[in-house]
C-alpha cells in the first residue's frame, strides 16, 4: 500500500497526493468500524446484525472508492505523460533557440558586452555590501575588456588595410616582373633564332666547301678537327668547370653515404644475431651494401670459423617463402643484378662437418638511384654503345684483355671493334644475358652473355651503372620482341 502511494506521488503530482489522502481516510474508517464492532460485541449480542450490515456497507464503499482511485490514477498518469512529453519537446526547442541565441551573442561582441553590462547593472541594484563592490569591480573589468577589444579591432582594421596595400604592391610587382620576363624571353628567343639561322648558314657553307675540297684538303681538315678536340680536352683537364666540381662533390657524398650505410648494416646484423639466437654464434656474416651496383661478401665471423675454401656456397633468390637457386652463384661473393631488385637474397653454406648455415639480407635489394631514368633516355635515343673488355670467351680466360664496343639496339646485340665484328646476333630464345655470378672485385661490373649455343662471353664494363644499364636495356628490347632475356634457368 505504501509503495503504491509513493509511486502515485512520484508520477501523479498533486492528484497523487489527493489519492493518498483518500486512501488514508478509507483506512481510518475501516479501523474505526473494526473498533466499534469489537466494542459492540463485548457489550451485547443484539447488535451483531447491525454491525454486519455496517461492515458490508463499509466494504462496498471501500471497493467503490478503490476502483475510482485506480481509474483516476491510470487516466491521470496518461494525461500527465502526454503533457510532460509535450512540455519536454517545447523545452528542448526553447533550449535550442537559446543556444543559437547564445552563439549569435558570442559572435557579436558589442551585443555581448551590452548584455553583460545590463545584467551586472541589474545585479548591482539587488545586492549590497561586499557583493556590491564585486559587481562594481566586474563592471570596471567589462569596460576595460571593451576598450581592449575596441583597440584590437582598430589594430586589426589597420593591419588588414596594410595587408591590402602590400598585396596590391606585390601584385603590381609581380605583373611588372612577368612583363619584364616575357620581354627578356622574347628577346632571347629572337637571339636564339638568329644564332640558329647563322649556324645553319655556316653549316651549309662548310658542307659546300667540303664537297669542293680535294682529298688532301679533307685529310688536313680532319687532322685540324682532331687537334681542336685534343686542345679542348687539355683545356678541360687544366681548367675544370663547375659541372666537374659538382661531380667531385657528388662522388664524395656517395662515398660518405656508402660508409654510413655499411656501418648501419653491420650494426643491424649484430642486433639480429643477438636477438635471434645469442647462445649459438654464427661462423660467417654477410657484408656489403644491399643495393644494385654493390657486392655481397661472406666473411668469417671470428678466428675459429672454417676456411672459406673448405665450404660450399649456393646463393638463392627468395620469392616469398620459396627459394630459387641462382645457377652459377657458388662463390662467397655475389653481385646483385637488376633481376634481384625487390627480392631478398640468401646464401646456404655447407660446412666441412656436414652442418649448414644460412645467411640472408636484412631486406629486399634496393635499386640504383637514377638508373631507370638513364635507361629510359637510352631507349628514347634508340640504343646505346658501351666500352667493354673481353674477360672470358667460351669459358676460357683471355690472356690479353681486348677492348671492344658492345652495341645494343632494338633488334640485336653486336660486339665489334672498328670494322671487325666479334659477335652479332638478333634476340632469340637461345640468347642469355645476366650479371656475372662468380667472385672477384669486378663482379659488379661484369656480365655474362650467351650469344648462341657455341659462343659465350664474360664482359667487363667501365662501371657498375653501365653494366646494369646494358642488362636492363637489352632485356627491354628483347621483351619488345617477345623474348624473355635472362640468365641460366631464370
């Protein structure tokens, strides 16, 4: 009963209080009737029928009153819920409008200050004593803030005006500079056109004179041109240009970068060995830059390591978890070629005691900087020629290395010197071309070329860049002829 009354008070408000009062009166009547019946029962038995009738009437009135209470409670709760729901929606809308008004007021500083000053003025008239002093101090602070804001706005207006003036000056200067540049460009273009016309006229005159010259005069002219080239070469040697100085600086920076890279790779390898299995020391370690154009070398880790000559080496090219054996790469050294770029290289070492040790690069082999752009320039040129030396022919060492020219064009490769062709072959499925897979200091500059089934060469180029560019250029032209050009079993 009491719990129901509490619920009515919470949900019904004033009507709930009226219901509780009616319930309390009903309980009071019931208690009074019970007491009266007991007293009457003690006094005489004649009033039993009248007492029973009174009890029946009180019970009937009680049930009717409780029915009214329940009906009134449900109806009142429903109406209260609907009215409160409507009031909540209206309050939410009012709060949203007030929030928007507050945001607008925040954006409008003068209106905000005016409103704040009005509120403080109203508050000043309602308080007294120390609170009144605080309100007065707040009004002074508001005036100071308004003055500061006004000063800031004035400064901002001045800055905007100065910015507009500077922007106008910069725009004018930019237009003047554009006009001057355009004028200079036109003048330079006119001078270039005049120089081109003069050069064409001189060339035509020289060609006409060359046709009219005799054989001896032509030979003399050729000698004179050769002397001029030699004089230019000597001048360049004794008076290097800025381009040569920049090349020297770049070479120095490359050397420093190579040294730092080798130090970083060595430190990373030591960390990997310690993290992987510090209790079982490795007998060998891998040294060298992990990039195209360098050489990877297997060296003993300490003085107790087995001799390299007593071990068997096999290099692998990793395709994910699958290892592809590189045919012919059975030396402690290996120079990566363009086919190895983007792949991890691993070497298996069979020790004299029958155990096996494996070493791998820390990551995929990196490409050489600027090599792709160099190859694209050669492709646009239509081919290239490289200075080479023949190191091996048909698997036999050449005692006296001869200098040749390796010409690579869209249809074939040619090895020649002067008018004598050493080899000349079109791209075919029997041709092979890859980097040298043996050891030696020149492995990074060497390539292995199988011209046909009866002729093979081991060639050494001037630099690592030339070697890799020659391989990439030949493979590109062979691919255009629907030929996949690679090494053995590639």
